[in-house]
């Protein structure tokens, strides 16, 4: 099955042709980094306008890069949410128009499902049941996946997402947008032990005992990064001026702390749920220190670990094609009897959750 996949949930306009859920025949990403860099972050209205300009050329390029024609495309897959509403509308309406014009069925995909299924773009695929650590600009979650499309969120951030924390700390250090890659680049020259930032270890949500008192018991798999961000802010405020070396030391210390927090909860999730495999996904999965520390954890625990190639960590359409393939096979969408999305159900949803 050849799927033409479209992704436009944030600031990347992307299209890909994916064969049978794992063969990436093309993967085109038009990044808007240069457009948003001068504002220090994504401006939703500007992002939507940029998608309008690039989406058709990107789709055409994905077909030509795949050396394929419309008659060889079986399905159109598209991100339905979560994301920026203006950006999602451009992707879903383009997919709908192309589906009518070219007479193709549609598969609507959740962006988070896409990040998870980036791990299936490989010959070596994860085994179920598994645990996924999904770390992106908008989400930080530990998800238990019992089988294809059987998701259960077992931990998530109570405030900022990991990528968001990278981006905000980058702003505090006057590093350019996007923050994540620039923090890790700056951190290469820094001393990760220079500053002791807090590793936030939350207890599970309190329960009321029989006497009516709140009881805080076992450690939680939830995350919190706002205290870490404030700790960095305090260091920045206390310093009168900054050398490049100071910035690098703060970046390295921050990166070490956030990675340790992610590893701490991942290790705890593995101990509690004993999955067959553990997978990493989302834009922050491109972080070299996180990848390195997870590789160490693999050595220590002997669980099978998987992480996508770097180009499938940050937003791309190949992951949407991979997710769509399995979604149709499992008949897991708001579907017709063949496992496709009914056109009337293709409604962009900025708050779409992982069901
Ligand atoms: O998945 P993604 O491309 O978009 C969302 O779905 O949010 O993730 C983007 C996030 C941004 O916050 C970006 O700073 C972060 O991923 N990111 C990184 C790295 N590359 C991207 N964070 C840390 N280290 C990186 N190398
Ligand atoms: Zn994403």
C-alpha cells in the first residue's frame, strides 16, 4: 500500500510517500525556522500562511522524489491534531481536496501516533507490550502500548513539555530558535556539573484515606519542568553579565538535569510495567545526550530499546504514513468498514488526545 502522507501541525510543511508502513520512498520537509527565528518562536498566523504557500509544492516534490504518480497512490494520510488550528486546517483541507480530486480514501492520524510510529520505519521493529517515552515541543508522556493502537498514558508532564523547557531556557540564554538543538550545541563546550539544578521527583497524585486525610504514596511517573526552568532563571538573574562559556555551562547543566529526569522516570516505568521493549519518540528524541543515556540504560536493563533515525524524530510526514498504515490495518480510526476515515470525520482538532 502506497500512502501519501501530509503533516502540517506546527511549523514544518511535510509530505512523504510511504510503502507498506515502513518503506520511505520520499520524505520532504519545508522548515519555517528562518521565518520564525526573528520572533524567537512560532507565530501561529504566520505559520498557517507559510503552509498555504508551500503545501502543494511539497506534495508534488514528495511524488517526484518517490518517482511515483498519483495513480500509484492508494491512500492519503494527514495529521488531524493536536497542533496549531490554522496549520492543521491547511493540511486537512489540502488532503480532503486532493482526496476528492484524485478519488483516494483518507486516513486521519494523531500527530502523537505519528511520533510513536516513527519507530516502525525500520527493519528492526519494537515488540509489544512496550513503553514509549514521547518528548516533543508540546508533550512529554510515558505511554504503555499493549499492542497496535492500544495506548495508555502512565505518566505525563504537569506543566511544561520537555521541548518547551529546552526552548524557554534557550530564550533565557539568548540562544537562537529552535532552542533544543541550540542548547545541545552550546552544551558541547560546557561543564554539566557547574550548576546543580533540581531533578523533580513527584509523588503520585494524593489519595484520600479512610480517615479523610490526603495520602502521598509511591513515586509518580509524571514530570514537572517548571521548577527547573525557574532555577535556570534565578542563575541568569543573579549574573551581571555572561560569557559564552557561562552560557555553555548553564546549557550543559540544564541538559544533564532534564535528561536525568527523563531517564529516572523511564527506568521507573520499565521496573513497574516490565515491557518487552522501550521506544523513544518526538523532537527531543534527537537530543544526543538523551540518546546516549538511553543506550546506557539499555546496557543496564537488557530491555530492547528503539529510537528513530534523527530525521524521523522532529516533525516529518513519513511517521504519519507509518502510523496511518497500522491504523488502517487495525481499523483504529473513526472509520468506514475498510478502516479509512469518513471525509465528514476529518475535522482538525488542536487538542486531539491519544485515545
Ligand atoms: O516533535 P517536534 O518536532 O514538534 C512537536 O511536535 O512539538 O518537537 C520539537 C521540539 C522543540 O521543542 C525542539 O526544541 C525540540 O523538539 N528539539 C530538541 C532537539 N531537537 C529538537 N530538544 C533537545 N535537543 C535536540 N537536539
Ligand atoms: Zn511533533
